[in-house]
């Protein structure tokens, strides 16, 4: 027996730690500043957007290209693998490795130059594609390829896997848009390559190509989406021995990209969509070839099951689509809307669709595109809620064969007892799908089922003359399958090319050449089922935190810069740290539940470091296409971590604020005098764990409940649920709501004192108390709801707790459906008013409103009713996205102030500074108004106050 066979797990771990220390020390001696071998970094970078979990030894985040070269030299000297990574959205497992992972997205993200005459841009490998578009747009130019992850994927990553995206039909693949590359090969050779010109110093490669012309001409480059393997057709004499383009799509296995010159194209002045409905996806595929003669920039396929998944998302707004079970989204461009409409008429004539729709409105078109862009996340759950996985993700066939291929593919799924929802780039014959392989339910059978299906699927694709990858690269998921579509001679050619560029197999080993087994290192198959006290896990996750956190598939939407009305994830743009993205947090929690990793348990410092800057804003529960709810997971972690243990001071003070507020209401003037004094304020902030730069809000001299007297009336009864924040800090909001409701014909009653939502206990993980508090509230409100009396909430976070958390906490603990009934009977003020028959809102004509919807309002209830109401008043409304940055107790806690301010600077503060002097800043959330008071010195107004003021003016 060998020594390796007799070592204990402790010995193996010790050897790994020693190896890691050696690598880290060598990297630092080489002058690389940002080297991280911590358990947190290894957990964060153990997965990309794929199925795979591979722990690296260390993570390098280079500040300039020379550090990348230095990292490669260290890895070559020590024989340690090196894997390049951009945003980590790689779906095939291209961006995970056992050695050093190099993240270019943190620092190497500059657009160095744009040449408008040559129509080129010089960029770092870590520049996000959308940032390049932003830089090119003022010049009337754009970078053509645009994957659905364009607001977070990096150009270096696109070069790595030859990314295409929806508009490749009009603009080509990444390889078609590369004018030059600055690379270093696995031998350490620096190459500056210009597309279209043969470089010197590659004589062996030229000789190899000359000997293998027949194999290259007959097996490679057969159709546009054949990106599997190496694209050696670019090295043919008739293509000018174009090494730059040949390196695109090699997935970091031959050379490392240090910089790139990419081509730009003129952006079309006008765009429009033709949306075509068909009886099935296969019927839509049959119609696709006949539409290509109209010159569309994109022809995308969309399945009704994906649209239904979006409809199932709480608070989602789904745009109208034509009748059908499968749709084609056809994008047309032109010099004017009239030209686009003329082209659309031609498409409609050839479509053969059951129903059609032409869209030239920019906002409506964007809403339709968003469904398609979120496809990878929306398809990650089956119709019955089971997780669906990547792996067999983006195969492509010639477009003329697409309909037949889809029919056989659906039959193959049924034969294997699997479900999947196909969609994709139908104009290019590329089909995406997520499949419910039974990894989590039966890990061993799941791996076997996965292997059996993808082998059969690969043979099906090969029979249609297709490619096992159409745009995401082969990675760990499909490299083993290359033998189904290539001859032994072609595979041998790939290996000989690899030997010329990277003879020591340092660059991304296990990918393309000498591939890793496709069913090894599968992340979800390795995760154990974990059932300890999971109060807030999704009901359809079976009360299993492992299932819940593995909802994160790594698509990385949480890494996108804030734009539009999205909220997720506020802290990541402020810090640019992977640990502060929803994905990063999910990865650490996945590692906590996985065997043999660096993250041990609930109390691990890696877990708490990852969750520290989670605002519990719930933005991810709405904006993450897979439905991750990190706020709930954080509450569960805090609950388990501190159960029976001493908690942070803020948990005792801020986490129990309603209790302390009730005590302060007995002597509010005295309490305010103490907290507003210099010494008393400092002591109060220290005791509560509040940053000393924060002002403490003043308690109302009289609470709303102390002042409210029901007025007799014959109106429709309504229960105004007055939360602790409104009652103790902003009673004027409740008084305004009473005026508005009475003017709308309602008779207002106020439920009893003990009706708290328990939110502060939830966000600090005091879930036993939160369950009790919420249970009491639900039992007091249930008779009203059961009697048909609507309950109206004023504070969005508290209303959201009744509409969401209460159902999980109370009904999940044997509440007999009471919480669900209360949730169904609870309304926001706008929801009630817009549904009130005969009610006419007061006029706000001429009023400029800058609206900051509370994060929980956006995530749980949606803000559509508020938007409709405000529009009906005649006000000019600017709706902001993002978060105010306070988020209840989070933003005032010590250690969070600077990030809180940075988050406010993303949208809220610039919008307020740019608003007119008479503009009203609408902020229903007490947190949002408090943040405005602290940072903008400008008051925020609640919707109830805005409407009451308008009533007073009438």
C-alpha cells in the first residue's frame, strides 16, 4: 500500500494547508498585492455559475497585467494550476480550479481607449460588457455580442468561452468581434496578436496546421454556433492564420488574456420587436428559418413554462404576450420606426403564427427582453417546484434542423423521466435548458442519471450535425463529450495544440483536453440534507436549508450595477466584493453545509463575514430569478448561531426596539432629553451598538394610539394596523391615513396594542420571540379578516412581514392557516384605495414626486398599485430603484455607516440633489425617511401625508 493510501484525513488536510501556504508565500514574493487563501475566499470562489464545486488553494485579484504574468510564473514554477475568472458566471465549470483562481473583475476593468474611426476599443479583461457599451454609446457605437448576463459578465470571460448572446445573429460571436489580443501562453511567452495577420514565432503551430488541413476543414467551423473544442478553422491559410480569433473560446487552457482590442459597430437608431405565438416551441422552431431573410438582429425562443415561472414570483409584473405556448421574439432594426414597422410587416407575412404583436415602445420591449434575459434563473425550477440544473445547457444544431431536434429532445427527456424547459437563440439553432436531475434527492442516482442523459443527448446532437456547446464553452460539463462530435484525429489535434501552448498543463487543466469526468465534483450532489430548525426556509424547499441556498445557480444578477427599479443587491456595488453579493453569501452557506470544506458551522467567521453587509432588504427574493431570499437565510443563521448564547448589544436594544419603545412612551420627553444630550446620546448609541455618527430618532410626545379616538360613521369598516415605528416615531402618518381613508368612505378602527410584526426580532435572528409576537398579532387580526374587514398597513416592512414572514413562521409552526388568511386580507394603502369603487384621488397636478419605494414594498407587495395611484393624481413621478441604505437597524449599526452612505449614493441621494426645490420625496418606509433626514437634510413624505395634504388643498 502506498503512503498516499495510508494517510489520515488530518494528514491530508495538513499537506493541503502546507501547499497552500507555499503557493501564497510565493505569490506575495512575486509582488502580487491581493492574494487571499482564507477559508472565506476559497468558499466564495469554489463555484461559478455551473454545477461544480472545486475548492481553490488561493485567489489572486491582480491590479495590473504584470501581476497576472507573475502569478502564472509562480504557478509554472510550483506546478500549480491557474484558472482565470471574470464575473464567475461560467455555466460549464470553466472558471473553477484546484490551484490559483485569478479574478480580473475587481481591478482590471478599464476601457482604455475608443477609436471612433477604426471603431475599436482597447479594454482590460475584467471590464463588464455593459460598461463597455456605456463607454461606446456616446459615439453611436456598441460591442455586438451581448449575453443575457451582459450587465455583469466580463469581456475576458466572453473571450474565454466565445460568448454570443441574443444578437449574435446580427453582430456575430465574440470571435467575430476581436481585433487583437495581448496574451501570455502557458509557456510564459507574451504574444501581442492582431486579427487578420499571421504572427511570428509560432512556426510549430503553423507546421501542425499544415499537416492537419483535412481534419480542420471537414470537422471544424461547420456552422456558426459550433464553439465546442478549439476553433482551429481560423488558422487555415484561407483565413490568414488568425491566432487571435483561434484563441477565442479556448477557455483559458492555452493562454491568459491580459488585454483585448475589440471591434465596435454602429448602433441602430431604431429597434422594435415582433412577438409571435405558436402552439409549441417546436412549431416556433419550424418557423424560424423562414424569418431569417428579413435580416433580424435576434430571433429568440421562449416557452410558456418560463413565463409562468415569472407569474409565480410575488410582486412580478409580466408584460402581455400573444396567445400561444411558445413564442419567437424577433428583433428588427432600422434608421426609423417606420422602417422597423415595414420590416415587421414582412415578418408577420411569413410567420405562420397563431397570434402576433409588434412592439416599438422602448419600455415595453425592455420588459419582454427581461423575461428572456432571466431565462436561466426562471428555468431553474420546474413547474412543481423542484430544482432544475445546468450541465446540458446550450447545445446547438443548424437552424434548419431545430424543430426536429427539439421534438426528439423533449422525447429524450420523457424517456429519462426528466423535466426541462427549452428556450434560447433559435435564429442560431442554440437551445438552453435546465433539467431536474435528482442530485439533491438521491445524490448517487442523480449523478448516474445525469451522466446517462447527457451522453444520450450528446449523441442526439451529433446525429443532427450539431455542437454540444453553442456559446458557453465545454468546461467540466461537456469536455468529456467531445468524442461524440469529433473524430479521434480531431481530439488528438486539440491535444497537440494544447501541448504547444501549455505543455505542463498549468492552464485550467481538466477542460477540453484530458477532461475531468463530467459527473465529478457536482456541488448539489455533495450537499447533505440539513433539517435543524429551518423556520424560514421556503415551504417548497421542504424545510431544507441546503435546498434553499442551492437555489442560487450562480448567474450573478446580484453583481450587476443598480439600474431601473431593481433592488438586489445593494451592498455589492458599494464594495465590489464577491462576499457582499447574494451569490457570494449563498456560496458560503453552501460551503457551510458541504462536507470537507473550510466553512464549518453556523458560527464560522466566514459565514458571519459574508452576511455582515446583507441588509435583509429582501431585494433578492424579488429580483433574483431563482428566488433566493437571503434575508430569511440570514435570520436563520443568526437564530442558530446565538441560540442560548450571548448576543451582540444591538440585538438586545435595536432587535427589541418595539418593547423599549413601549417603555419610552411612558416618559418620551425625558428619554428624548437624555438621548439628545451629548453624553447621554453617546452612551445610548454605544449601548445599542449604533454608530456614533448617527442621530437617534426622537420618540413622539404622544403615540397615535394615545391620541386616536374612533369616530362614529356609516362607512365601510377598515382596520388601520398601526405598527410600532409609526405609532412611536411617526404618528402623523397614521393621522394622515385616517383622514384619507375617511374621505374615501371608510370607517376606521384600530386593532389592539399588541399587534407587532416582530420584524426587529426577525432581522436579528430572534426567531422564537418573533414567532410568538407574530402569532399573537395574527390571532388578533384574524377575526377582522375573517369578517371581511381589510387590514391596512402603513409601514412597508411591517406590512411585508405580515404578508410573508408570518406565513412561514406562524403557519409553519402549526398556525392552522391563520397567517395565510391574514396575509391575504392585508393591504397597503395604495392597494386598498385603487380597489375602492368610486374613489377618486385628490389632484396632484403640477407636483414633482421623487419616489423611493421601500425595499420590502418592492420585494413582497410590489409597487404597481402605488404607481397607478400617483399617476392617476396627475403628479409627475420619478420612481427610484436600489435601496436607501438604512434598512432598519442595519444602517445605524456600528461598522455599517460608510457602506450605508455608499448605497444611498447609488440612486437616492443623487436623485434628491437633482430634484427641484419644490419636489416631494416620497418615502413610505420609516428607514428611508430617517436616512433622508441624516444624509440629505430633506424630509421624506409618506403617501398618506401626500394625499392628506392634497385633500386639505381641495
